[in-house]
C-alpha cells in the first residue's frame, strides 16, 4: 500500500453515468495506493503491469456518501501501466505493544509521550488545520500508513480526524513529536478496511493554519421542535431566512451551499464554513434527507434540517449514526 501506480481509468456510477476518466483528465494519472478508495486499492494490488480489469466497488469500499462524490456502487475499468516503488515501511518502535511507564494517560484511554519538544509556542485549537508527518502501526508492529510514504506531510482539519488525534494534537507545539497509543474506541472503531484494535502513531507537528471558529450547534440539535415542518418521508425542517430566489433545485442540478452538520449530541462532523469556502454538490449524489431539504429551498434561503437515520447514512460504516442536523444556506442553483 506504499507504492504509486500510473493508470488509465474510466469510472461510472451505479446508474451507468460516466463520472470521470483519465481521458477527460488529459491522459494517464498517477495515484498513491494509500490515498485512493479502499476498493480501488484492493483491486490494484491484485493486478500486474499491462493488465486491464473491470472492478465493481460497493459503496462501503468507495466514497461512503461523501458530499460531492457519487453515491452507491461504482464501476472502474483500469489499465495498470506502471508501478512506482514507494518508501519502504518504517520499523515499529520497541514499545509499540503498549505505553511505557512515564507516558501521559488520559481518562479516555489515550496514552502519549513526547519524543521531541520544541520549547513551546502556539498550539492548534480543536477546529484548526494542521500539517503533520505521521506513521501508524498496529499493536503487533505492522505499519499501515505513513506520510513519509507519500513523500510529503499531510494537511488535515482537526474535526475530521480520529478522536485520538483530536485529543493529542492540541497538546503539541510546532516542532514537537509525539508517540500516541490510541485504543480502538478513539481510533477506527471497526470501520471496514481500517486497522482493528489499538493503533500507535508517531506524530510531528509541522505547521498550523488558523481557521474560523466553527459554528455552534443549534439550540434544538437533539430533536426537531414542535413548530418545525415535516414531510411524509420523516424529514423535519425550519426556515431561518427566506431569500429572494424563485428557482428551486431539481435532482439533476448542482447547488452551491454553505452548510454545517451535527449529530444529535452536538458534535460537528462536517462544515463548509470551517473549510472557509462554499461547497458545490450534485443534488442526486448526497444523502436523501439533504437532497429532499434542498429541493424545498430557493437561492438565498437558509434552513435547519433534521434528517432521520434512514434518510442519512443509514448505518454505513465510517459515517455518522442516527439522526443528523444540517444548517444549510442555498447560495445558487447550477443547471
């Protein structure tokens, strides 16, 4: 999983619509196996240079409802042109099996120790963007990912990473290096295609980018209030502002939106506001409840949507569970 590959590809969604291809992109493309969807990575590791294969990738090994990407199963025609050797796996530390004496241990079960300290300085806030070098091992010493294999550090938004990273990175200053022992409950939590059990990461904080403080959860994040409107499907919604627009999006349209999304516990799990720019998403490729709510809105409208689980991610691995709450501002409709 540490190699790069050069391929020609064609990619269709489950409805048979062409989603992308190397031809559209101007020729063969180079992918890092560790950065592509799980199904593609698995299929490519079964191929030899010169082979052409068709891969049917189920949604749980694909984009798992990620906004802006096709929903459902996908089909790839792949021609493997070249394998480019990556950086070899890094040997596991001697204490990979368990945190040593002297490591900081938290009530959540996380343990960590500083490998190098820079002498202080600014630390990331829980909503900031950071650039880090990292290497991860399972408890038996198998390396499963490393920014060193990608030949560059990774830039991540703290709210989007595993809980163990969210807990340890705000304790670090630029230049610090930390080794963290992260229990499964704070790591990948049994997600398909991810390491199981406790994992160990060496983390080096390279830089911090200050982002806007994320929006706070709505007052009624736990449940829709009585005066919310409801549809036959179970979606509840309330307009926060009505705009001057008249055109409502159709399933075939794309929309430009600012949005934030929370679980009913008030945990923000996605936000274009935090990323600092609106998102453009196809209406027919997002979760059903969001798509239904958008079609009730016109440009300039702002609304809260309470989306029941059956209209959200419906128990998909790696996705938020239960009812979700979206605050959405519809900026424009693209036809």
